[in-house]
C-alpha cells in the first residue's frame, strides 16, 4: 500500500478535537455562495471564537464574506485539485462542502487529514462514489451526507411527529419553495443536474422502492394556509432516511415551486415544509400533520441546518465529537435539540394530530 493510501492513525476524539480547534480552521468550501454565506454567518453567530476559512473560486467574493463575519480568512479553492488546491501549511479542522464536487477531492482531503467531512450536494441517485470512498477508508474520518431537504430540517420535523405513533404506515412530505426565494444559481444548477440525470423520483410504496415519472409523479400539497397546490415527486435523502428510521411502508416527497403562505399575506418569501403521517397508536388509526415555516428562505434554513450538524459532529453542542463513520444528520443530533435551534432562529412549527 502506498503512503498516500494508508489509513490515518488519528482517532477523532474529545481531546484531539479540543486541541485541534485551537489551531485549525473550519473550511466552508463554497462559503461565498448563497447557501455558503448563510452557513458561515450562522456558524459565526453561534461560535464566535472558532476561526473559519471561506473557500471559493472567486477570491474576492470569499473575501467579502470573511471580512463581514470576522475571525475568518478567504482562500481560493479548486475542486479539481488534490487538497482543493490548498497549501500543506493550512490547518483545517473540518471540510464543509457546500458546492457540487464531481471529483470528490474534498472528501479525499478530509480522509487524508482524518477530519470530519460534511456534504450537502450528493444527490440520492449519485452517491455511489462517496459510498465507495468511505467503504475503502471507513476508519479515516467522520463523513456526513446531509443532502436532505434543507440539510435535514424536513427529516427532523417528521421524526418528531413520528414519536407519537406506535406504528408508522405512511409519511408524505410536501415542500414549497417560493417563486421569489433566492435559492442561488448553484442550487438551481444542482437540482437541474439531478433531474436531468435521473428524471424519475424514488418513493416507497407498500414497502418497496418505486421510481415515479410522468403522471405517476404528479401530486398535491396542502400549504400552510390550506391551498391545494400542484406538486411533483422529488428524490431526497429524507425518503430513505424516514423509511429506515420508522419502517413506514409508504414514503413520498413532493415539491412545489409557488407562492408561499407568508408572501400571500404580505410577509417574506418563506420556505414551507409539510409532513403528514398515518399509523397506529393504542390500537387506533392516528394521523398527524406538522408544518414548518422559515421566514428567511431556503438558503438560510439549509445553511443553519448545516451548522447544526457540523456542531454535532465536532462536539460543539455539549456532546462528544463523532468518531469515524458514515452519518446522516438524524444520526448525529437529538431531534428536540435540532428543532429547538430552528425555532430560536426564526422557524415556526405547527403540529396537529387526531
């Protein structure tokens, strides 16, 4: 085995994390993008003393973000180069990948250093390379795949509702992205790439995975203010996460691009998440409907969710740092803690059951 391919001998534990965080910096690769800059801002708001590297292809844009948040340095990154084009003397404590990286140089970089890696751009239909890299170096570093809707917000909302059921039979997600919500060109490009490569949407029906397209992918979502909106089935990690976590035989995620309930009454272009669950409790059929609105929009909610998972993997939320392994957001954080953090940042959560 070559020196480059040898497993790191480092173990990511509490003592090492404490020492490392005093000398190393959190690298937000893509930190000058729409989602990236919100993630950097949320991180700085919660962790004012931890140094940050704002990485981007446009150094000037990255410098503007770094100057705005303070205790940060801008670096030029190249997603096609080893170590993302960074010098050997740059100390990095974690790699947060907020830009699509087809070459997975960021994951390899994190594995080489034995530090956490968090990615929000690995689509459900294209995670084979990430899984293979992890499997070949499973003890190298914590790897977090957080390509869920809003980096996990929808899944945590569903998991919280599912606690009230003894048996969960079906879970239906609805997500509304306001037409005036600035999601950013990178996010739009990412969604177009996923849909172009795999136009069918993955759902679970009767306990079996099914790919929907055409008329079968068409659906309806009831918004927070009660409107029935046309929707399209969408492949997300939430579908497989909730199937695994709850054993629900039917799981489906539908996406709407339209006017949010908030904007209709003169508010902000908010993002909405609706979760409907059906199952059993105390031997009786039970249904629940949970709704989350976030007035700051999709990019901000995604950035905040990224920071919450990052805090969990690094042990910045009064928990031990995550050891080497493969993680999804719901495997890192407590559901109540996650939703409470969203509420404290401006999310409104409604719950109804019968």
